[in-house]
C-alpha cells in the first residue's frame, strides 16, 4: 500500500471479513519501504484465508509508545477459482 504521508516508523496491517467485521489476520510490525521518494508498506497473507466475499485491509501506524492509529482502509472482493 502506498503511503501518502509517512509519519510513523512502523505500521501494521489487518485483514478483516467485511460482513462479520472479524479480523482474520494481523501482520507483524512493518517498516515502510522507500522507492524514488515514494513510501509504501508491503505484506502477504495466506490465500487459504480467502473465500468468495468482500474484505477490508486496514493499515495502522504504530507510535513509539506502542499505540496505533488507523491510517487507511481498502476494500476488495476475492474471487476464488
């Protein structure tokens, strides 16, 4: 995920079932990547978690004191073939 503003030194990603509002997977704490001045966060989760439905990917920034702040939420629909 591309970061518009990189104000945190660490981030965390959650995969959520959008209908049940249940967190299915949580990443480790991630450091932002930098490429040609653009900052991003990259992660991968097991495909076995996905069924044919809608999901949310929530990105939170982690402060130095360990508290978190939601940065962005992205929705997607899995199509399993």
